[in-house]
C-alpha cells in the first residue's frame, strides 16, 4: 500500500514538472534569462505553498495555478509579471504566504496585482453575497491594473474547463455567473476566443442535453462543411497567390453557444443555422500597408463573388471600441448561400483573438492603444456614481456592452463612439458633463432636433446649451449611456438635497411649535409613520408640500417625545434569511409536494415547471418560494445575482397530483385533424384538457391547448403520440400564459 502511494507521488512530481515545462514553452517568445529566473522562483514558491492541497478532482492543487499561468501566456499573450502573478494567484488567500512576502520576493508590482486578485476572490467566492455588487468591486480594481482582470478571467476559464468534478448546484451557479458576467467582460476586453469558450462551457453545464445534441450534429455535418469551404476558397487562393500574397485562409464554424442562441432567438432548427460560418483571410502584410492591401483583397474576393452592399463593415478605417479591426463583407456563393468573408492582417487577427494584451505586443502603433484607455475611463465614469444600485449598474453596463456602436461627429469633425440608440443628450454628456446638463436641443446635420432624438452613425451634431437649463427626471427615460444616466441621477440628487434642506427647516419650526425635540429618534419615527425610506425623502416631501404635518399633533406625548401609532416595519433581510433556512429544512433541500401545507411555494409562471423538470426554489418575501426550471430564461440572472436566495429543490414522488402545461402544435391543415388530436389527448393518453384553440391560415394550422399531466415522462409520451399524427409538424411545450 505504502509502495503504491510512493509510486503515485513520484509520478505526480513528474507530471507537475512536465506541466511547468509546458508553461515555459508557452512563454518562449517573450522570455530572457531574468524572466526564466522569476518564473522558476514563482513556480517553486507556489509548489511549496500548495504542497498539501488538492483540487476537487483529487489532483495536486499546483496544476491549477500552472494552467492559469499558461492561459495567460498562451491564450492572452501576457508577459512575465502576469505569469508570475498567475502562478501565485491563490497563495495569499489560501496559504501562509503574505503580501509582504510577495513584495520581498517579487517586487511591488506583483504585490499590487496579487492584492487585487485576492480582494476579488475574497468577495467573489462567498455564495451568500450579491454577485452584481462584487462584479462592480472587481471592475473598480480595473483602475489599478487591467492585468488583475485578465488573470481573473484566465482563472475562471480554467475553473470552467475543470468544472466536471464539482457538485451539480455549484456547477449551475458558476456556469450562470460565467455567462452573465465573465463572458461579456471577456467580450468587452476583445478576448473573442476566451469569450466563446466561456459561453460554450457554461451552456455545457446549464443545458447538457442541448449542448450534447448540437455538438453531435456539428460532428456529423463537418465533412459537408469542409467540402463547401474548400470549393469556395479555391479560386480565391489561386488569385491571391498570383498576386504574391502570403496568407492563410480558413472556414470558421460558429460556436455551439452561438448556434444555440440563434436557434432560440429566431426559433429555427439546427439545420438552418449550422452552415452559417465565416471565411477568414489572414494576410501577412506590413503594418503600414494594411489598409490598401485589405481593400485590394476585398476587390479580389468580389471579382469572384457578388457582394451584398448592405453587409460591408469597415473596421479597418474605424476600429470598434474594444479594439477590433477587420474588413467584413457578405458575398453570394455559387450555390446561392450568403457567406461572410473577413479580411484582416495577422496583427489584426492576433488582436481579435487575444484582445488588448496583443496590442501591447504591437507597441509601435501607439494610436490604437488609446482604445484601452478610453474603455477604462468609461468604466471609471460608471463606477464613480456610487449611489446607483449594483443591479442598475450591471444593466447599464451590459446595455453598453451588447449594443452596437455608432459614430458621431462634432462640428469640428472629431469622432465620438456611442452605443446604438444613443440620443443627442447622450452625445452632449459624452462631450462634457456641463454641456449635457445645460443642453436644450441640438442641430443634427444642420437641422434642429429635440434632446431625445436618436442619432445615426455618421451624423454631425452641434449641441445647443442654455445657462438656465437644469437636468430633469424625465431625461432618464430616453438617455442610454451609463455616463449620461449617472450624471443626471447625481445632479437630480443634488437638487433634491437642496430642496430637502428647506423641508428640514420647516419641520424644525413645526417641532418647535409643538414642543417636540428635534432628535434623530423622532425624525425616524416620522419616516416610519409615512412609510418612507429616508429622512431626506421626508424633508423633500415636506418642502414640496406633499405631506400634511397637521396630524403630527396626535403623535405628541410628554417630554418632547413622539410616539409611534403603528408597529414599525419588519426587517426584510432577517425574514428572508429565516425563510431560506426553513425552506432548506433538515436535508438542505426543498422537497416539492411533500410538506405542501407547511411551506409556502408556487410554481413560477415564466417557465411553468412540472414534476420531472430540473428545478430550484427562489425565496421571495412577498410570494413565498417560487419554483423555477433550471433552464428558465430568468434562471441565469437569479442564480448569479441572488445565490443566497436559491434553494435546491426536487420533486417528491407523486402520482395523484396533476400539473397543467401548455402545448403548441403546427402542421398542415387537414379535415379531421383537430378530432384526431383531441382524441389522442383524451382517450389514448387519458389526459384532461382545460382549453383548446386552433387557427388555420392558408392551409397551415396552429393550435394551443392546456393539458393536465403528472410529470415530464407523462408529457413526453403525449408529445410523442401527437407528433406521430399525419399532418402534425411540430409539438412544443409552452408556458400556460402563452396559451
Ligand atoms: Mn484560482
């Protein structure tokens, strides 16, 4: 026995050394002797610090930091400092090593980065805290050093790659966070390959069946795609070679996640999505000639294939906000299929795949580097407004992430980038806070327009201001940029505080008349009495005349004290905690259908779960526990923002209870079809129906029905029988509300 474990340890040591050598090979490009010395030192420190720790999978912990460092080097293109920090990223948090140790051994820069990483994971890994707030804290550290975020992304990527050994509920939580926060962040930083991999991996754990099905189908159709690509690129290859280009040309299949996303959004089957892909032409050309040569290649491509004029995208002349550069066109293939062709230099491709880190490699083009600074300063703008709740912040942030960009010109011809849907007022705030605050209108292409006018790419905008103007609450209804929103909110808040100061004086006088002491206690009592959130709100309403102070008299008791009439409001948080604890019960799990009386739960309307579905409970103060399906469209947001309110749940076995669910049919209209359907439902499957509706349109019928079933097996069986009817094309489950 002891012999065996001895051999295992020897083998482990060899494996660790091999992993370390793999890391060194991955960062060959940027390494001199001093770099190698630092990396080896960090490796030795990390090996020693983690020597007694193992991961959930059972392997020695040190494999994780080595893998994270390798991702930093190989997939993000980071340099020695980052590799050293990645190797050490979990030491301060999980081992005896201190920040001082890091400073002594590796210098102040490494200390600062590891401090940032430790702080992030300190707040991030508590399942009880609000993820959105943590995300905001994480972004705050961006202002110190963006490498903290890049290493954190590498850390998350490796954790996602090794998620298989975690518990199912942990998998769901981590996968949800990943698709909600990390993948968009990677996207914003321009890390396209990491973003796609994070999305694919989170889908793999959130929707294992969907993931398996799509990847299986992709495998089966690969040969057909490859044939199409090689036929399509054959004439291009010849022409490019004739003109003396050195290049690589390849077909890029879509990621599993993006295929799924498209199927879901457009409601179309795999077969209509799978063959959508891009052809990418990567040119080895000198940087100073990139633009004319990319256009030369565009000209060659369109000599062979007809381009769609609406689908030309020139991110060579004007790179995207996240640094992306490429020339895109969509052309018609001989078989009549649209194919996107992406033309770019090797440098552009590097940046597109690895993001900003790759920019640092191409330092000589310092103009493009400012893109990162612009992005960082935008993030800082958003973070400055600390009053905004974390969730609002995330929404604004995501809004700014996902929307397309438009380009707007000042009268002097300066270019500003804004999210699509931005208004003249957003543009005004983009120029300067004061310009936004005093904006009364604008001239767009020399025509007068209101503040809420939506801008289009290429507009030239001149802002008109007035010293009498003040920010208004209804401005918030139409601005879209986080910057404009936060500036308007803080200005409104200042205004409110000013008005509230008057209200405070009025109340002080009133108290004096009634001989009531002006104490915090008495003010709080009034705040509760009027069911308000804060003293400021109370003062503000008093100043505006919205509160009648006369009834206060009745609250006065002796000694300048007020007395509450009603009981003060209960503390929400503790109620919630209590409910979560009750719901979890002894088994740390909610069993649905068992203690029906004792626990107050409802089946949520958005996804309409029935027994057999994978579900979880979400605790709410007002409506008790809501049961959602794990693949509910709202689940991701709930799990990543309110992890502490999620309760594991399973169905108790039950035969007697029936649950209702909706079904939608589509098919070819045929005499007697409705009879066949209702016959199958009620007689063959012995299922009760509640409502049924059918509609025919040009020979195509669509029908909805609500049925009562016991569980998913029962339902699947019914759907199968219905699909077998001649003329029925599709039967799908829908929420009750859609019927
Ligand atoms: Mn880690």
